[in-house]
C-alpha cells in the first residue's frame, strides 16, 4: 500500500458556537449554515482521511489546532 497525505486548512472558520448547535449523528447541526458539522477532534488521521474520501462535496468540521496545517498521512490502495 502507498502512503499518501493531504493537509487540512480552514480559511474562514465558522463563527457559530459549537455548544449552541444541536446534536446530530456525526457531531452537531449548524442552524446558521444549515449543515452538519462533523466532530473530528477525537479521530485519528486514518479516520479523518476515510471521512474525506467518502465525502461528496464540502465537509464542515470541528478540529483541534494540532490537526490543521500539517500532513494527514494515510494508506491508499
């Protein structure tokens, strides 16, 4: 298997409060954006990569600072 990587960057972070969003299956639902916000804070690099690989379109997410602006290394088939 080959190792691949990508980097997560958030150019314009959402200014809505995470604590004020309603719970959803994968995180919270933002009433302002009308989108589900996935909670990536406890996920491994592999799980993050799998989520983005399966995603169709844009993904809104909550991240820890250490998860951003660095290579997310994952295996590719």
